[in-house]
C-alpha cells in the first residue's frame, strides 16, 4: 500500500522516536524480500525463476526502486491498482454482485426463491438416519449450481437481444 500512500517514505514523515524508526526499518526489511515484478531477482530466494532470468542475477539483489528506502514502494503492484479501487469492502462487492444477478434474473422473469433468514446449523452425528448419504448431498449441490448457471446464462441471452415491439412482422 506504500505505493498509493506516498512515493517516498522520507516525504511522508520524519521518524521522531526509535519506535517509528524501527517500524520504517521493518517495512524496508519486509519489502527487501518481497518481489517487485515478475522479473525481480528476489524471486530466486523462493526457488522461483524470474521472467527473463540471467546468469548475473543474484538472489535477493534487485536494483528496482521498490527496494530502495528513498523510493520505497514506487515500482510493482502489491495491491489493487488505484483506478480499480472503489473503497468498497469484499462484502460490499459480493452484495453488489448478488443484487446485479437477482435484478438480471428478475428482468427476464426468472423468480428466485428466497433463502430463509434464520438457519440453524447443527453438527451431524455419524449414523444419523435423517441425513442423506454424502453422494446425494454432493449431487444435489452440483445440480443446484448447474441450474443457477443455466438460469444466469438464459437471463444474459434474453437481456442481450432487444425485444421486438413492432406491430408488423419483419420481412425476410
């Protein structure tokens, strides 16, 4: 995240206490062993061959700006790029996706049965006669996912083709 907060750790603040200085040192030490790009020689520390590897590369020795204290975090993308960042949490994004899919299905007339708001989960004891066999549960889950996928695909196809509201049939 340093890349998006500042271009240089020295520009954002001066360490006034030893604790702040130690924190900056820990950050530098962590980024020294974090690869900054697919070509970074730091990958060699982890047994991964970087893209465009050369014989002259030394494990952990990268000349990139991301590893220098004065320009800490300039190169490389360790987090989402800022143009795609929206300020939403993962739960917000999930809610947006669910709302989009439900609206798409509703627009083409596919009604979704609502899940009960309160669900009680209990651990199943071995040999419980009220529980179907595991194979049946798995097949039911697979069938449900396939049904959802088919409904979503049908809704996408129905929403992509504009409806014909013409009073006369189209000529061939």
